[in-house]
C-alpha cells in the first residue's frame, strides 16, 4: 500500500515526538530503534523509510524537545507582565512538576551529558538549539547592553539546568526542594542586582583626597599669571 506524502510527514512527526519523550526518560542510549518504533505504533522495518540512521532520529528528537522548551518559555513570557516574565519562566522551570516529569521537560538536563559524547554533527545541532535558547532568555534581561544580557542569560540557564540535574538526583524529598528554591533565588536575585553605573576610569582613586571647599574657592578666584 502506498501512502500519501502528507501521511508520511505525519508519521515522521509522530515518531520524532514519541522518540523525544522516550529519549528524555531513558537517555540517548537507553532505548533501541525497535522500542522507539513500537512506541510510535510502527514496525522496526519501517524505520529507514523515515531516517537514514539512528543518529538522525536522535538529532531530530532532541531538537524537537529543545524547540518545545523555547516555545513554552516564549508563551509564558507573553502571558506575564514585563517585569514578571523572567520570574515566571524560572518558577515554571525550577518546579517539582518539571523535576518529576523529565519525559516532557527540558532536553538539556536530561540529555546534555550524553550529547557531549556524541558525534560532531550531533553536538553542532545541539549547540545551535542551545544558542536559540540563550537568545530567547536574553530578551528577559532589560536595562543593559545586549552583550551583557546574553551573559546574564547564559548564567541563568546554566544555573537553572544544573539545579534540575541535582534536584532530580536528590529525589523528591526535602533536599531536592531546597535545591529548587536555592536555584530560583540565585537566578532572580542576580537578575535584580543593581548594575554599576560608574566606570573604573571615573571612579576615584584609592587614597586620593578631595580638595576642600576653601582650596577650591581660592583656586577659582586666583588671578591668571601673565
């Protein structure tokens, strides 16, 4: 039986979606092609009609998951007041719900360590998707130059993703809750910290003494020498 192009595209998308969940739950090497195809309601033999290799499916699956995370952050930001957008994203990310549901959560804490051991092609795609996450997050840091906002976004994401890794490793008890709380506080307190306005060149030198009012006035009215 021959299927239409639309049917093949729908099937391909279903495989990627199912695989993205299973990979986040079991890891990049925790589930085989036969199981991935079974989850999608297909036979093992149909795999190569959609993908050139297992690596191709893995790349598409985690790229799909990362895109979903970025889209969700953008949706959350769009529903919040401007000064609450970052907090809304952070609270949703560093939550017990996200900690306890890796299959439908961010792919970076779930697969990041494994992706680092994958092929250069896989790492390149991963890096491009991560850069998109950083750019989206940098939009939530206002009041400074774009380069500064990007650095803040990188630090925030590193803190958030590392916190989820530790919170999952600690289980769902008191320590895990403390880790989530500490992660939220670390990101939001840093984001709210006032930025210095004076440059080093403008700052007074240590030990330098300001002229007294009397000396300043004498200097101002002293006659110029011919």
